[in-house]
């Protein structure tokens, strides 16, 4: 009979050629649990490679027996290990069932123990309740007894306090009344839930009656004391204690007392400065403020110990003084508006604003402002609460973040002092007097500036024969600096008076005289043109007969250009400053755009005049260029005389313009660009007029064209003390324009024997489809009429062919796009 060991041997000795293949996850887990470096344990084991490793050479095959022995030994050990594991697993099921039974028994025992513990805990709780039942009753009794004793003590204190209060009030011992009244009121709050008891209700009524009597008595004491004080007597010493009592009583009583006292304190001021009194007018406004200063000093001496500091009685007197003064001044100025003068108005405003700043500094920690902020905050909370209640009807449970943000903002915003502008607001309706005065002053200033210009002229920069610069350091008219300095003073002064509508009216005055300055001092003083017209904006731009100007007039135009640029930049700054000073809702009404456009137009006019001046200087040399018999030129020499004349004009005019526009470099560059855009087309048109031209003449003209191009490229820096490159944009325009002139001459020089080749050469070089320009080139060559017609026919034919090819290419490209679109649609659908 076979044993288990024999069966195991049979299992592992059996020749099973089927290999066990595990998944990658299983192989990875096995390698982590049993790491091994043996090749036999590898997933990608290769028997051939392993044998080659064991027997790398023929000589190593002699050891094959030893290798076989080691392999058999290793197999036998693996079989023993596997057999032991298999035998060990046979008893695992039995051991597991035994462990599970033991665990279930342990759980049953634990459940029984927990049940016993719960029963014992319930029994213990019952015993504790039985033991502490009497203790709880005693604790309740103690609490009730303590409450009763406390209530009896309060009642005793209340009854005794009411009796003592009655005696103290009758004897006017306010220092003791204040503390006792506060205590009685606090104790009475504890009996709110006992008000239904008759005795408690009677005590509460007695306290209320005594508070009313006490308030009436204190008001009477103050009135008697103030009557004696006005007659020269001394203040009663118990008034300070009376104010302490008022603190405990109804807040309305304190407000009534404060209002009465402030009104009484200002009664003498209202009598002295009544509107019927002469001292009430603006010329004596400083006496009003002097009166308040004396009053505050006397108040500090006599009443500082009477009223508590937190009442802010000095500030209330000053605030009421300002309120009444503003109303009186408003009525006075309306009734006597015919007597208002600028000096008187400015005097009153100056004294008033100084007084307001003094009060704002004196009462920096304003109690009135705190009360106003608290009232506004309370009102805002009430409105928010009502809004939230309405919103809650439709959207319950939703919060409004904007309200929370508003809370944070209201806590951080710091309002200005209540005294700033409190009186000076009354002057705003009458600031038109100040504005009209400034308008008159500006009119007088404009007359003076115009007279100064006629006397002194323009500041200019001059150049001697050696190119040395001399003259004014700035070519801006001094008058514009005077004008804007006056504007600055007016703006600062007016912004101190008002930041409202008055600044709008002042801005209108500024705009009027900016336009007058531009028209009267700049445009009207422009040099006269050759047609005899003065330099108005429309007449200057319409003048087509040329502008002949002297060097002084050129410098004058440059001065006007620099001045207009200064005015343009400063006007923009003035607009920004006006918007900065004015109130927020009026900022949109400030605009100086029309005035800035005026100065832009003046600058454009000046540049156009300078361009026309240079063009006029170029006109005689260009006319001389046309008069040359170019078909008779036999040899190419140096540049022609007309080019030398042009260079002379450039050296004479351009340095003057450049040095006088030294502070306006961008406008000098603009002038150069406009000059190039104007002169180059004129030069090309002049070339077309040079006909007929021989080959040698074309070469000479090509040389002159190159010289003219060089002159234009060097024009911005001609005779400059410091060498500097011309702007790239200017160089690009000159190079492109003059290249066309050179190409025209090259076409003229090319042979025309082969008609098609000549036309192709023209189209390739110039790429100009205009037939008239092609005809001009043919006229420059001096061709016969038959040759001209033949070339024109070829040119038109080639142009038609090239246009058709271009159109065909466009159609083919369009057809290709359509086909692509059709294929795309078919693919999608």
C-alpha cells in the first residue's frame, strides 16, 4: 500500500511537460516575496543561453558530470521543500476551523460580560438617584432661598433708595443723587418681571416721578445760575454734579439742556451781529470769528468744570455759531448783492476758510461728527434690515455680500471735519463776481501780452556764417508761460473757494482766452505770404503760389510752432488738473479738446508754411533743370549748377529751422517727412519735363539725381555741430522715392530697338501700369510718333495680358478654394 510520502514522490517525479505560466502580477508578487538572482527563477528563462553559460567552451564539456550532479542535488532539494509545504497545508483547514470555534466562544463570553456590566451600571445609577434625591431637594431649596434673600435685599435697597433720593433731591445734593439714582435704576431693572405686584409698581412710578421732577429742577437751577452769571455773579458749585445726574436721566433731557445752553450762549452774538447792524457786513466778518474765539476762551475758564468733556459743549457752541452765521451771511449777500466786490469777497472767503481750518484743528476729535456717523450707521442698518426682510420673502437663507462689503467700507472711510465748508458754502452762489473779475484780468493780460509781442518780437536762434548758434535759449514765447502761470494761480485760488460749479465757469473762461491767445498772438502774427495775405489758418493752407520768407520769418514760424506745442502740452495738463480739483460728478463737464485741436492746427499750419518755403526756394533751380538742353550734353561731368543751388538753399534754410526747433524734435522730423513727400514727386515731375534726353544727358541727369538724393538724405543733419543719423522713416521715404527717379532715367537710357524687350524692362523696373507715365518716358527719349505708337500698342497689349493672367490666377485660386470646400462638405455629410 502506497504511503502519502510515496504519493508525493509520484506527483513530483511525474514527467509533466506542461509548463505553469502565471500572470505578470503574480510573477511580480512572487519576486517581491522571494527575491532571487538565479537565472532558473527568471520569467524569461532561456535554456540554450543557460547551457551556453555553463559550457562556454568545448573543454568545459568535460565537466558535464559534475554539473549534472549539482543539478540533480538542486532538484532534490526543491522537491523536499515543495513536499514539506504541501504536507504543511494539509492541516491548515482543520486548524482554521478550530481557531474560528475558539473565536466564537470568546465573543459569547465577551457579550455576557458586557451584559453583566450594563446591569450593574443600571443598578448603580438607581442607587445614586436614591442617595442624591434628598441632596437635590436641598440644592433647590438653597437656590430659592438665595434668590429670595437677594430679591429682599434689592427690595430693601430700592425702598430705602427711593426714600433717600427724595430727601437728597429736596436738599439738591446732586453729587450723591447721581450715584444713588444710577443704583436705583439698575436695581429696578431686576423687578421688571414683578411689575404686576402693586407695591413694586408703585415704587417704579415713584422713581419715574422723581426723575421727571429732578429734570425740571435741574433745568430751573441752570436757568437761575445763568441769570446770575449774566448779571456778573458766580456759577453755583452744584451745577457740575447736576450734569452728572443728567447723564443718568433721559437722553432727551441732556439734549434739551445742551440746546438751551448753546442758544443762550449765542444770544449776545445774534444781537450784536444782527443783519440790520453795520458790523454784520462782509468787511467786518473777522469780528464775528474774533467774538467766537473770545467766547471759547471764556467758556474754558468758566464752564470747563461744569459740563463733562464728552458732552463737547465748546464744539456745539462753535458748530451752532457756524450754522447761524452761514444763514445770516446768505441772507445778507442776497439782499446786498449790488455791493459785492471781488476784494471784499476774497477777504471774506479768506477769513472764513482760515477760521474753518482753525476750528477743524481745534476740534479734531469731533463729537458731533461721531454722533452724525453713528446716526447714519444706524439709519443704514435699518434700511439694510428692511431690504433683507423684503428679500427674505423671496430668497430665504441667502446673504448679500455687497452689504458686508458696505459694512467694511463704512468702517474704514474717514469723513472730513464738519467745520470745513460749514460757513464758506454761503459764498458759492456769489463766486460769479470772482470769475468775472478773473475774466477782466485775463482780458487785460491778453492786451499786455499782445503789446509785449509787438514790442519785443519772437525769441529766435541765429546762426552766423560759421554755423555758430547764438540767441535765445528757448524759442517759446514768454507770453504763454505768463498766461499759464496766471491760470495756475486762478485755479489754486478758486479751488480753495469752491470745487463745484464755480470751477466749470472758470474752465469756460480759460477756454475763451486760450482760443484768443492762439488766434490773436499766433495765427494773426504769421508772416505774410507772397500773395499778400496774412497768416490766417484758412488763407495759409489755400495759398498755392508759393511762400517766400526771410530767415527771420522762418525763425518766427518756428517760434510759433514751439509755442503752440508748449500750449498743447500745458493745456492737457490744465485739463487734468481741473478734473482733479472738481467734484466727482462734474468731472465729465471739463473738456479742453477744442482748444487742443486749435493748437494742433497751428502746428500743422507752421509745418506747412515751412515746407512751402523750402519748396519755393527749390523752384528756380528746378525750372533751370527743365531749361537745360539734355539732348546736346556730350560728356558727363560733376553735378549740375541747379543741384548746387538746391544744396545752397538747404544749407541756408534747414539749419535755421533745425536749431529753432531744437526743443520740438518730433515736429522737426515731421517737417522733414512732409518735405520729402512733397519735394520728391515734384522732382520726378520735373524729370518728366526734361525732353528730349540723349544717352549722355540721361547719364548726367542720373548723376544729378543721385546728388539730389544724397542731399535729401543728409538734409536733417546738414551743417549740424553734432553728427546724428536721420530718422529711419525719413531715410526709407527718400530712398524709395528717389529710387523711382533713378529707375526712370535707367529706362530712358535703355535701347528701344527691340520693342517687347523695352516694354518688359519698363514694366519690370517701374511696375507702373499708367499709360500716361509710359508715354512721358517715350517723350523723354525723343522718339518719333510712329515709334511711340508702336511701343504704346505693345505696352497696352502686355498690360492686358498681365492683367488677364493676374485675374486668371485669382480665379484659379478662387476655384481651388471652392473645390476644397466642396470636398470638405462631402466628407462631412
